[in-house]
């Protein structure tokens, strides 16, 4: 057998190369996940690698094949690569699920645990049509572009729109009772729209809404997220209450327009924090003004709504609630949402993109700390 050194065979070198290949959904080495079935290298240097897929219809089979081929081709002495795909059996999938989620019979919400370092923001509004979903996806894309691990839960069950705005039509991969969320622009996302046929309406009552949100938080394998954004439906209904129950440490981010009527309703959405004992991260004013070619501004929806909401909520809650930013009204912001590429990525120098990035920076400047995290240290008596 040919060798790449005194002690390392080509097969060992190939195995080492495979340890650099990450599963595109789980983001861990395929060797660590038990996905490498076998490795063999012929005397002529042809490497044959057999890989287990988690499920038969794995949507990432081509990506995995490509990554394995690229990694193994770089090994000295390898003249060619053949990748064979197989599928895990039930026992292997169970072992994978346990390695990722533990042996708990009942799924738990990782973001609600005392040791969680994930910042959770619930993006809320008093009424529809204020651009709450646009703000959510752009904040998520901006944070991911900074290198953060970001997830989005489209919790607006009736009015789900996040998949379109992020440009994904993929569906989650299911491994036993665990779902792998699709990704778009570096953002992991889950939505009820991924489980419905076409553009079918969702006609559910409160208990089913609660259960759907619970599954999105507990049954989806999110991995180690820095930030999780929940795009809530407008108002203070079932989902807002369920969110406070399921993720009590989540912070509210209120979106409004400058219009006084919208601001008054937004105050109600924000004041729910007083009842649920959640922290208010701040207020974002959307559609603040339209900038004309000559540089002048037209305040289409009036002015001052965002500041009014921030001041009113500060007074109600007895703690400062900042106005985090004012997002100008731009045609491209809407167009980018329709085409599935957030404006912070498609038009990064536009006024709206800059304002949205500024808000994302303010929400992520607080570094992940050890507060509330168990360090597994036992006191020793001297």
C-alpha cells in the first residue's frame, strides 16, 4: 500500500480529509456524525468513499458529494474519487439524534434553558402592514453577514412570508422527530409555509398555533445560535402569549410607522411586556420618510410615531426603551423582499440598508456572556 509518510497510509489521510467536511445542514464533520460508511483506496490511487445520508430524499446529497470529492481530491496520492451514497437505518438515525439532542424523550426548547447564550428577539407590531417581516429578514441577513449564527422562526402562522423574502423554497429534512431547517443567505429558517401545499391558507385555533410554535422551537435542530428572531403576527393574540410562555427570556422589538394611529396600536403590542415580564429591546420606525432625487424628504406617513412609542413604553414600563432606528421608505426595499434577497445584501449602500444594519449592530453589540450559565464548578472547603 502506498503511504504519505512513514506511518500514515493514504486511507488514513483520506479519513483525515473527510473530517474537514461538514454536513451542510448540521454543520458538524461527517466523521463525527457517523456518516462515513467506508474508505478504500486502490493501488492506483482511486479513492472510494461510501457516505451515509440521514434520509433517502436528502436535499443536500449533491452538496455532500461535491464537498467529499473536493476534500479527498486534495490528498497526496489520490488520482480519482468515487463517492457512493447510502442511507442510515433507524438505529443509526436514533444514534445521530441522541448525539445532537441528548436522550430526552420529550424535546426541550434550548433557548428557554438557564444556560442558553442565544439572544432571542420577538419582532412585534400592533397592526399589519408596517413592514415587520421586512425588518426581521433584513436584520437576520445583516447579522449573518457579520458572521453570527442566526435563525428565524416565521411565527406569523396565518400571514407567513419569511421564506419568500429570504428566497427559499426548500423544505426541512426530518430525522426521526428532529427537523433540519433550510438555510438562505446564511440564515436558518422555519415556517409553516414549508409544510403547506402551494399557497393554502392555515385555518387553526389557539391550541394548534401554540403547538406549532412549540415544535418550531423544540423539534427543529437549530445548533448553537447567536441570535434567534421570531417574526410574530400583528397584535397581542395567541402567538404573543405563547412566545412569552415558551421563551420567557425573549426580548420584544416593536416595529411601527410614523403614523400616530399606527403608533398608538404599537404601544399596545409593546405594553404586553409589562404583563409577560419580558424585556423590551427597543422600537424600530419603518417607512419614516421618502427621499427624493433632489435630496429632500417627504414624510408620507407623518412623523414622530417611533419616538412617541419609545417614550410611552419607557414611561409605562419604568425603564428606558430606545428608538433603535428609522428606516426610510424605498422601492428597492420592497423589490428585494419580493425577489428573495434582503436589501442589506442586494443594495448595501442604500439608505434603508444602512439604517437596518445600524439597528442590527445595536442589537448584537452585547456580547454573549456567562450570566446564568452553569460552569460545573463545585466549591472546595479549605
